[in-house]
């Protein structure tokens, strides 16, 4: 059975018309934020099994960016809103804390 997404602009469309960008949760740091904040924003993502909010583009339709709230395990879609109208309220942030970024920006090893 094909997955269907209810685009707020185009109506119910097949999932194949959309491009998934990923987690809609991260908030862009201030331009003068430290390296750790930018490193976390650019590179660190949770691998959620369950409810999650993601950025999807209706690339085969209106080309608008949307936020799709869905269960990554069951593929059930809970809500679809235009990204411009989305209020960042994490749908399902895991209880565990993210790894602390290395403020010196160094990788392991010598
Ligand atoms: Zn659309």
C-alpha cells in the first residue's frame, strides 16, 4: 500500500512526490555561537524509532516545505503543516541527552 501525504496546498498525494530532508527539530544557532553548537546543529541527529517531525518538500507538486509528523516505525502520519506555519514543539524527543560536542573541535586520536 502506498503511503499518502495530505499536502496542505495540493491535497492527498503519493509519498513518491515528496523529498525528505530530515529532522525538523534542530534550531539554527546564533551566527556567533560556539563550534560545539554549530557542530551539533549540522551533524548530530537522533535516529528515532517512533513519532518524529521531519522536513519534507513537495518536490513533485507545489514545491513547498512541509513539516510531517509521523511514526518512523509504523509510517503512520499524524499531521502535515506548511513549514512556515510550524511551531517547533518537539513531537518525540528521546529521554536520553545528546552527546556533548567537543568544544575544541578535535576528533579522537593523536
Ligand atoms: Zn503540495
